[in-house]
C-alpha cells in the first residue's frame, strides 16, 4: 500500500507565499533590531543599614538624558534614549533606522529619603542611587555625577 497524502492546494499556496515573502525580504525584517530597541528600565532596590540603594539599568542612555527626583518617600527616574542605525553597501545607504523613546519609573519606599544627602552616579549603563533614610522628607532633584 502506498503512502496516502492529503493536500490542500489553497493552504499550500498560502504557505509558499508567506515563506517566499519572508525569505526574500531585506535583513531589516528578519533581524531583531526592533526587539533590541525596546527600552525597558530594570530596577534593583536594596536596603543597606540607614540607606536605600537603587540600581537602574539604562544602557545606551546619555547621562544628561536621565532625571531623578526625590520627594519624601517617592522616587522618580526618567530617561530618554536615541539610537540610530545605518547599513551601507559601498557609498549607498541600504536602510536607516532611528529610534527615540522614553522610560519612566516611579516607586515609593517605606521611609522618607533625606534628599539633601542623596547621591546619584551613572557608569557603564547603570544608574546607582544612594538614598539615606530620614524621618521627614523634602523634595530635591539629584545631579548625576
């Protein structure tokens, strides 16, 4: 007995159509450029004695595009990222991409923060905040070193 195969001509044509579409498109559509450009701020918050330590991953962000605000026990971090990619073949540009996005995170801590003694630093794509605890808080925008 021979192998019996059931074929659906419409399904086969659609399958070939989409297979060929994706196979012949430029690398732009098959790459993960869009997945790489998603800007998502990851945070780690720890408590060390009389201070909170916050680490935020902000890869590819310029220090001047980061803003940190402290108001009592409320901490707000915002950042803006700009990325440009360009692929050339010889002198001609094959395609060019630009991405601009913003990220914002805000969270509250158990205790108010002493904004006057708070510190912020940014190195290798990681923002680190040292936020000493205080009984009563005051608002301040931190300068990043």
